[in-house]
C-alpha cells in the first residue's frame, strides 16, 4: 500500500507532460496507433488569388498558408514555419508535407477556416517533425476567403492575405 502514492504521482507526471488535444469530431481523430506528441500555435495568413472559375465567374482561389509556429498563443519565439504544400518545418530543418484526409467546419464557418486531419510524409533531415504521422488543425480563427473584392475583370490576379490563427496537433506512432 505504501507504493500507491508513488504510482499515482508517476501517473500524474506522465499525464502532465503529454499535450492535451481538445474534443474534435470523430472524423478528425488520428489512428488508434497514434498519440499526440506536441502542439504548435500558428499565426499567419491564408493567401487567396482572384481567378476566373469555370464559366468565367470570378472567385477567390486558395493559394497557400504562410505562418510561423509557436509554443503557444503568447509565445514570441518562432519554432518553425508552415507553408505551401502544405508543409510544416521545425527550426531543426525537419519537415513534413501533409495531405488532407478529412475536414470539419469550424464553429464560425463563415469566418474561420475548417478544422482538418492531415496525413503526413517526412522530408529533409531527421528532427522533431520526422516521426509525425498526422496533424490536426483545430481552434481556427479567421482565414476564410474575402467575401468581396473579386468581381470585376480588373480584379483578376489580385491577391488577398487573410490573417488566421490555429493550433496544430502533431501525432506520432504510439
């Protein structure tokens, strides 16, 4: 019986060091053999371009994200970048490229980009990102294409850089 406090303390320590992901829709859950390894808060922009769609109507087309990755929303020291591909790269040079597996609307879908589950492929040197198998994009704020400004022929090719924030949860094999 005298070992129970030690076991409980060890269990609490282990739980405190693992990142906690908020509740997400079932379709955004990674495989059962994956666990959350770390979370990065992104601050940046979603880049859109005014293009002619099929039929000639003008519409905003998503081009790429451009964001810095931080430990949390209050941090000022960048731990990496997120960009076209999409890719996530740590300051150690390790990098993964993602492919959307599933999506769910954000609570304010008119303004906030969707939540995503992406599968990943490692590229570049070994490092923190190398073992990442999937990524959740959650807690999005902003980033949706503009609702106006892409209606006249003079707008074709114009870019819009829409601010956004999100949390990215990085999962590795269990």
